[in-house]
C-alpha cells in the first residue's frame, strides 16, 4: 500500500495519494499537479481516479489538468453543480476499489451542501482513514458561512450532523486526513497537530466537546473574513481549468516601465529592502505572505509584474498560480539594483525599531500609530492609544488614516506593516514610518502594553 500526503505551503492545503496493487487515487489535488504523477511513477502505480471532497474556495483544484496528464477519472459529489467534461458524479453508498482496499464516500454537508468525506477501508471492511476535506480539522471544524448569514444556522446544523452522526462513529482509531492544516482561511483555530485521529479530536478539539447540537450550532454559526479572490476560486472550480503555470518574461527596466500602466507591480522582498527603495506604486507582499494576502489586494483581471531579490521567481509564481493568478507576465531583471542604475524614480519611507518608538511615545509629541493586526491579536495585547484597522480592511477604511500627520505603522513582526505602508503610499499618504520587528520588538524592549 502507498499513502502520501502533499503539503502546499502558504495555503496550508493538504492533498493525498493512496495506492494499492497497480492503481492510485489522488484526493483534492493542487493545480501544479506534476508532483502526483512523479510520486505514482516512482511507486510503479497508475493514477486511475481523482476525487474531490468539495468545491474548494481558497485554491484552484488541479483535477482537470491531472486527468489530462493521466487519463484518470474525476469523481465529485452528486450534490454539487460542477461542470467538468471529464468529471463523474459519486454518491454515498458507492465505492471505489483499489487493490485490496475500498474508498467509500460519505455525504457530509455543512461546509458546503455537496461536501463528501471519503473513508478508506481494508479488505475486511475495517475503517483505516477518513479524508474529511473541510468538515473536520485538527482542533477545529469547517466554516459554515459561504451561503450567507441567512443560511448560517442551517449549515452549522448540517455540519454537526455530519460530524457527530457520520464521522465520529467510524471509531477513535481512524486517522483523520483533512484538506487543510494550521494557517488556512477555512478555519479559525486549526491546531498545529500534523497528524490526528478521531479519538484525539474527540479529546482535544474544543468543538467536539460541544455535544449538545444547539450549543455547537451557536458556536459554529459565525461569519469569517472572506477574501475577494474566493469568488474567482468558486468560478474556476465550478468550470474546471487546465491552464498551465505562467512563465513570466525577464524584463529590462525599459520593458518593465512600458508594461507598468496596466499592471500591478508586486514586490516580494522583505520589509527593510522595500522600505529603502521600491518602484513607485508597487504593492509589497513578502514571498511567504502571498497566499495569505494577494487575494485581498490583487484583482485577477490585471497583469502582474514582479520585483524580487533575484531572478528566480518560481516560488512566487507558483503560489499565485494556485490562487488563480494566470497573468504573471514578467519580472524586473536585476531587481531594484537595475532600477537604480537606470536612474529611475523610487519611493521609500522611514523605519524605527520598537525601542525608538517607545522613546518617542514618552516625549512631548503625540503620535498617530496604526495597528494593522487582526482583531483577535489586538484583544490580547495592544499599544496604548494606537488606532486599529486590520490589514485586510485597510483599503476600505483608508480615509481614517490622516493625510496631514505622521503615521507609525505596527503589526506583529513588521512584514504586514510593510504591506500596509505600500497600500497607504498608493493612496497618497507619504509621511509614513514602519516599526521594524512590530509588537515582538516593542515587547522585547519592555515598552508598555495593555490588554484590550
């Protein structure tokens, strides 16, 4: 038997391959799908089936492209309205044979109406694993808010029934294989527990302690942040897509300038590098922050130009591709060094560390401090007198930031503050200072904090 989990960095997406005999099945594949072909080839297996637990909201599914490469049949829920020409419907009660194993679908609505979990059983019928998609995570359960506030209670009730009536009865020894790990936007409290079982979740998952249905529904029926790019994911995952990963061109400064008027310039360098000089109007998102933040600020219809530390932008392009950004058209050859050597105008802003800001607060001047951390973070600890606007809502609330006053920007470590500074500069705020090290540096310097 072959069992392998594939982790997609940034999006915290888990996909899986199970094989026995000469055949293999892939569950919830990512878009850059060659990794599954290579794994199956090494094991001497042929990929015959691709199954989807549900229509994913946070990444583009790779089912169509993987089917094109392998000839595998795509199976998705009979209760979903997916429109793949290579897709087939599967319902509860059916099964897929895989050597001496059997993969059985369970209809587990709640996260979505058509959500399916898949139970892997041995030849005797013993359940070994359950692929729970976005129904049950380590330490959390799936969000229920995709159908709007009017359907929250209904969907949370369906989620309770799916977990307590179908998933938990499989047995405490069954391994739980969710579609996401810690850091995913599809859950608020997913634990950093890389492997788990039904028994562990029954003991450690706070939501599973809420055995009373009404109490569970009350807790689960909450509206979470909804990045704008989710809508594009819905569209692409409904229709299916097999577009290949972009191959952006290496651009000279002149070529880069010619393309800038129509494009979003995305700078993936770290905070200090961006602060000292960047292409005017560029958006700063550090490379590892792309999965969490690009979907809030970059529209899919515009081309993207990249600025990076070097000439290898593969990781950034791959992350954008997984989120449906197919118009990554070029990157600046030589980075900002070539930009400066060509005597092109650049923007910059000031920086201070936590200790310096602490001294300034103790002086005579009144500072306007912008805290761009999440509501949850601010509730734990905050800088006295700081103004709070979460980074994801900053474009909508930009008018709350003064034009005629110096603004000091703080987050947890400084990287989100850099994104905020780039958004503010694009909106005409130029008297900006980013606090390097963020609240971590502020706290390390022993500066005053308060619980909100």
